C-alpha cells in the first residue's frame, strides 16, 4: 500500500484503521432489514429510491403483503417466512436467499443510476447545489458494495423468557 500511495499522490496515508471506526448499537425487531453500502450506492440512490427497491423485492417474494386489516398500514411482514430463512454457509449459493436478492437489486439499480448521464442522484444534486459552476449531470460511476442483514428472532431464546430477546442478523 505504501508503494501504491507513492505512485498515486505521495507518501501521505489517507486511510483509517478499524480502531477509528464508528460503533453503534441498535435494537432490532424481528424482520428488520439493515443495509450497509458504500458511497457508490448512496451517491446514486436516495433513501426513498432504496426503499422502493426493497419494497418491490419484499412484495414480489411474499415477505411483505398489502394490509387491508390495519388502517394506515400499507404493508405487513409475513414473519413466518422470515423465521424460516435458512442459515447460509460459505458453500451455499442460493440465488433466492432474501438478503442476496435485496443486495443484488440495490446493487444493480445503483450501478444503472451511476452510469445514467440523465438521472441526477444525491451526489449530482449536492454538486449542483454547492458547486453550480461544475455543470455535473447524471450519475456518479463508482465501486459498489452492498450487504443486507435480516433480523430474525431466536425463538429458542425468546421462549426461555429472557428479558432482552436476542436477535440474530442473517447475512
């Protein structure tokens, strides 16, 4: 890496160590989705864009369904399907696995938006607002990585009466 830094801009290191990472804790509920993505995604897709992609995938595969029984609720979770998500090992390559479906859908849309010269994503909108003289148009080609986790309640621990019911995130 030092040799690469020397080739591309000098000996100054512009990297961070794991010790410098932000660490946060959140309480998740059964069926919650957590999406981790690089700036190649967030520069090209807004939170609303991402929610639309997730909603489409969740409804297409039956994990979310339209609610007619609860006023104000647009979609509901089929929690039994989420509970039945299999554990994935490094040997398994199930293309219908929910986290993989979601990550792939978000990745594809971010890539498409990043290459679209007529679609202004969050990055383009910010550049236009702060630096209008730049004349930036369209997406921002960048490398893209997406990891999706689905929180699944550990039924065995929940039945044991623990006060804090552990949630396992499935990748």
